[in-house]
């Protein structure tokens, strides 16, 4: 089983997609992506929970 996240679900127009073995790994990658590509200064706990809610198991 793998986990997937499409950033476009949260940020319209973003085509970044992540597929990893664990949710935690996706959250790490998305944190970096959000800061580098979306200029988010800090990904706090609430944002992480929102992101986690968008992760789907495949
Ligand atoms: Zn994005």
C-alpha cells in the first residue's frame, strides 16, 4: 500500500503529486514543497492535519 497526495486538491493549479510508503514521508515532502514553491513561511500543526486529511491510500 502506498499513500498519495495531490497538492492541487488544496492549491488549485498546482500539479505537484506525491506518492510514498508512509504518510509521514508525504508530510515531510509537502512541507518542503509548500515552503519552496508556495512561499508558505511555516507549516504548522493545523496545516499538517489539513494536509493529512487529503492523503489517500492506494
Ligand atoms: Zn503545490
